C-alpha cells in the first residue's frame, strides 16, 4: 500500500522567527516523509506537503508540528487526478 499525500496549511499564532526556524529544519522521520515546506503569501503563511502511511500517523505529525510552532494547522488529503 502506498503512503497517503497530505497538504497542511498553516497560520501563525505566536512563536514568530522560532517557528520559521523550526519549519526550515523540518525533516522526514519515522513514518512521515516530508515532500517540502513552503512559505506563502495570502490566507495561509505556510504549507507542508508530506506523505504518511495513514491518517493516524499524519495527525500525530500535524499535532507535534502545530504544538512546536504554535501555528494553526488545516490539513487536506490529496488524491492524484490520475486515480479518479
């Protein structure tokens, strides 16, 4: 079974430059494979694209990252158009 692709949208709440440094150092570990981290303009200030084997592993990662950065996280499951 292939990993599931997730897209997490982030809004900052508190830690400022410390959160940015944390996200710049974010690496794949355990069951989570980080595809990339982006900083953006607009409604969301950051995006993490990652793969996880299931929703349980994904939510652990998102919660850990949200607590560490104090960002508000909104996570989407991505399905390739080829699969539809």
